[in-house]
C-alpha cells in the first residue's frame, strides 16, 4: 500500500540554523513527490515537486529512491518559514490523488 | 484571478443532522478533489471528479457521504446523519487536468471546518 511517513509532528529550530523535515514513502511504482505548505491562516499550497528539481524560498528536496526518502532542507531557517509542512506522494489510483503525510509543524524561533 | 472557494468556512451541527459543503473550483479546472483533514492526521482523499466522467468515490468513508458536481463546476459534499467522528476540516482542490506527462499542481480552497456536537 502507498504510504507517506513524516516522523516529526513538531520541529523547532532557531533562526539561521539549518532545518530538515523528514519524509519517507512506500510506493511500488515510479513516485512523484511533493511538499505542500500551510502558513498560519492561509490555504494549503504547493512548495515544490521533485520532478522540477527546483529551490523555492531556499528549500530543496532530493528524492532518494534507495532510502525511499524525500527530505526537505533549508540551510538557514527564517522566522517566516514557520508553518505546517506536508509531504505528498502521487499519483494513486484512477483518481491520481495525492497521499499525504500527517504533517510537520515547523517553528523557527528568533 | 480567483482561487478555489469553499463555503461555509465554519459549520457547527448536531449529531444526526445532515450538512452540505460547497466548493467552487478555479474556472477552467476540469478536475476536482475533496479531502478531509482531521486533527493530527494527514489529508485523507474522499472523492474525485474529472470532466464528465463518473466520479471516483473510492475514498468515501461510508455511505453517509456523497458528492456531486453540477455543470462541471461547483461541487457539493453532503454528509448525512453526521457523527462526532466526522468533525474535521474538509478541503477542496482543483487542477488543470490534461497533462499526462506530469502531475498538475493541486490548488486548494480554504476549507470548511465542520464540528459535530
């Protein structure tokens, strides 16, 4: 079965420190991985996707098929990075829906 | 342009009552999803509409849940005889489906927070 695991429900770091949000997945096919972010009082939105190999707001994520991981990293965290982060795996089933992890609440302390 | 909108933003109801949640997708987006976000959980897929095709209802948790999409645009999620475990945030998302080479970005609405007393 398809599954996404985010082991940390809460993560706190100080401003300027590196941050890594962990995501592991299980999927028998060729995965498409995404990170979605939800800032306070805002709607859920796409942060980045692995196929684009992009860096958004200083965040990067590398797909490691050997370790089945897609960890989100940023070398220097900022206070505005505080948000809920969801790792997502797709597609799944005929609906091509995303399978989401349970999320990690990141708090960047001043 | 306008994003995905949902109404109401909050709904408090009594156990056993029926509720209707509405979603207006982005104009031109042919595919629409409903998800449920429970406290401490990820987003749980409920149902998917794509164009005029029959909806994929594989994620609906029980027959108390149903949804329809009229005219290929607005969608309504109905929960009959609500239970306390139905309390959650219900999210709607739409995508500009059609590109089979890559998965299209899902655009989410603000959600409806349902509380069943």
